C-alpha cells in the first residue's frame, strides 16, 4: 500500500476530523462539527480503550466523536512498558486461557494489523543461585508459554550463561545458573495510539484532543452528551450524543461522580515507573528478572536505548501529578542490579524517567497481586464507564465494549450498528507495510546528493510504515526539513511538520514526547523546544 492510497483524498470524508493531503481539520472547524451534530457515541478519553472503541464503533457504522482532556495517549497509555506480550507471569496464577488469548492478539497485531509498528523481541530470563524461581520450573514455564502461542515464534528453552552473556555483555554472570529464553513483541505505544486515532478518523470519527469535559448533559435522567472547554484557547462548547462512554482511565471515577455524586469508587490505582538509559553495550535480547513470587523487572532494548522497570505500588494522589520519584528511580536501579552490571546502570546514563497508572479493580490486597482486568460499570444515567486493559489486547477490549454497548437495556445503538461479530477482525492500521521494504525505498528513491541517513530511514519506516513516504515528500519540497532535530537522534524536522499537520500535535510535548522519541532520548533541550514551538505557531 502506498502512502497516497492510505490517506483519503480531500473531500471524501464529510466530518471535520477527516484526513486529506492538506492535513487534519483546524480546531475551530472541529469544535463546530462536534457542536452542531448529534452523535451516536461520544467517547470521553483517548487512551488505549477510547481509541479502540472509537475505531471499532466507526467501522460499525456509528457516528462517533472522541475527545480527551490532554493529548491522545497523553497519560497512562504512553507510559507503558512498550510490550505486546502474552503475559508469562500469568501462568503462575493458572490463567492459561488468558495467556492463549493474549498470544493470539499479539500475533495478529504483529502479522496483520501493525507489522510496521510491532517488532519481535527475544527475552532472556536469568536464573540465579538462591533466586525466587528455579531453572527447572522456568524451563517448563517458557516451554508452556511457547506452546500456548502454537510455537509460532519458536520454542522456549534454556541456554548457558556464557551464551547469554555473549549476546548481552551487560548481564551479571556471578551465581548465574542458567538462562531461560522465550519470545514476545514490543512497540512504541504513542505511535500505535496515534495510528489508531488516524484509523478511527479514516472510518468517519471526529476527534479533538486538549478538550476537557466540564459537565455532562442530561435529558430526562439520561446522560446525553457533555459540556467541554478547549484547554488551548478557552472556547466552551458542547456535544450531544445518544450514548456516552467514559474511558478516562485513572479519572474514570471522577467522571462517574459527574453523573452521580453518590457513586462509589470502582477502581484503585497502581503506579508503574520506568527509566530510560543510554546503552553502553549491545543488547540482543530483552531481560526479565524475577524479583519475587509476583514481580519481574525488565531491561528492554528500545529505540536504541535501554528501558528499565517497572514498579507496582499503590497510588492515591491526583492522577495528573503522577511522576517517577527519586525513590522509584532508585528502586528500578536496585532491582535491575540483580542481573545487570553496575557499569551499565551508572546514573549518568539515564536520559528520561516516566510513570503511569494502572487501573485495577477495587478491593483489598496488594496491588502487585491484583488481577489485570477491565472494569465495566453502568451509571444511573446510562453512561457506560470502562477502565483497565492493556495494549496487547486493546482491539479485543474495544470489541467487548462495543458488544456491551449494543446489549445495554434499551440501547439506542442496537439497530444502527453492525454486529460486532460481523466486523472485519484484522483491519490494519494506516501505513501497514514491511518496514524493511519501506526503509529500502527511502534510501534508494532519492536524487544524487539527497540520500537519506540510514538511521533516519529505518526510524521512519518503523514508526510510520508507508506513511514515511509522505514525510520524505516534505523533505523533497523543503530540504531543510531533512535536517536532524538533534544530532544525537534519528528524527528530522519533517516529522514535526507532519505531526502538526497530520497527527493532531498541538503542544511541544505532543511532538517531542509522543509523536517522536526526542524527549525519551533526553534530547529536548531549550533550542529544540523553541524551534518546535515556532513550527507549531506557524500552522496555517
């Protein structure tokens, strides 16, 4: 699929959220479109769940609007471990069916839906003398894990410490008895979110970020829309909808209290922090090291960096204030030191730290032991609230929520939407293509003297798929956009222009943290941020 085929021609979508060669609609135009129509479904929240439901609902023929108080995937959904995985540790609790379902979704994402965004990743699981899990048990576990994926990625096995250390020189070998091997995938969560938003819009949805819900519209006791405020310019507007879905993640109970001030809490929160380090040595495989019976610490090669984490601690503060504290950073480093040499964990190598909030079912007990499941509640005003879930199964959760929407008592959507079971199950995300082929084209389809840097070509191919050709076209039109944003990273200024005009980027952080990886690499210095701000201000 070429990049031209993957973007509708101007005028082919009647909605303000439509995508054309000229880019996404302006905010004022989108607000007007949202305010003047009655939508079948208003999705509040543009994270994992909201984007998936908006995408599936638009595919089913519903008129869909989606809003988020911040950026799309601006909170928890861009603060994950970047994994698309079956959940090896779930086997310990006997959740065999769950692991099999996760594997199915993982492989569909990697092979059919997003092969340009989801990449295979080999995992090493080191077994140390005196550790919480023995070699025999881990060997059996990774074999069973591979069997549940029908051995589609290879067979789990156990290898020698010497062989593992040859691949990962940063691996501690003292008291290392063996290393178990298994296979999963990883991705850039922010890029998957943006592509899912784009897929929803191409299916007819109208979307707006940085639009905060200030109240709910109620008609004869039922929630029939929302009042909103544009957080960028203060404009107030409203949206009418037949059904409202609350998919606000950590804020789900806040919105439920807007519907019913007496509603009881439905969730609790667990903070997961990560840190990003420069790599001192090659990492040909990720590492998953057992810390205790329930927890594993990860060391993941990601975006040419090393991603370490995660924590799992109860959080009771304002979700907007969540961050990686000094205590979180030290915990991550201390736990990483179980299996990684000190030279690879020097604090001077750290480029970034971030934290997000897992949404867990309410109840007693340690959050590390709580079930990772989706929480669905229906309010007295008919608003459906959904929270929880993970990137691996985000498409499946979207379909589950759609099925629940159709089965709500007296649901006004039942007759107007295609049955969930009739939806095409493997619709690809925009830009679907073989990233190796895209990178090759970016390198060879250039005039003499205009050759693209191989690192940049590879980066574009694995973050945009065939849409990378649109970015290359911007460079052809203005060669200055082919310059790197920072000399130590692969991104180029054309990506900033593309994020501004085609990917709903409105703020500097939208661009540098979520549309690109500049912030994660620790490269968003004052000069970079100032130029990005200038480019955003220049939007026509």
